[in-house]
C-alpha cells in the first residue's frame, strides 16, 4: 500500500489535472485540447479534494457545494495505477466530512461505477432529472 496524502482546495496546475484525467480513462470533456473548459471547471469549484503520492497527483474529487444543505460531487477519478487502494472512497469521505454533517452528498454516476458507490455505502436514487448542455 502506497503512502497517500490528501489535500483540500490545493492549487493544482491544469496540466497536472489533465494528465491525471488522461491516466484515469476519465474525460469529462470532449478532448484533451479543451483546456479552457477544464480550467474553468476546477477554478469555479467550491471544493476540491486531491490525493497525492509525494508530488504526484493520483486522485481528485471536484464538487459544487453550499456547505449547509447540498454538495454535488461532480467529478471523481483515480489514476489507473492507483486503483483498489481505497483512494476513491477516501476522496468521497473527505468531501462529505468537509461539506458538513447537515449537507447531503449527491452525484451522477456512469454505469461502470454504480457498483463501487453502492459498495462504499451510497444509496442509489431515481429522483433526478437533467437538461443536457449544448455541444
């Protein structure tokens, strides 16, 4: 097991974040060239929890949060070489702890991750709606 440290709202260069997303097979944007959107996503987030092995970013969770009622965990990813070490679970735990006891944590999952979220104790709900963005 590797020694992983966690940081809250640490300033991270966008190229470092992009490299992590590329190495986690997770791209919340259309392509790696869409750096402006990626930079805005992280600059405008209310809560970013990051996982580090020494100076290497190995995981990240990005949330929009009011710290009183609702925290939307918008993105979470872990470098593919660091999976199965409870890093994702710890990122979620720190996000929830930082958001506060009174704050509910919600997220939209891709199909591949549903089992993971259920395994760590998250409850699946069906009361959600979406208006897709324009591409």
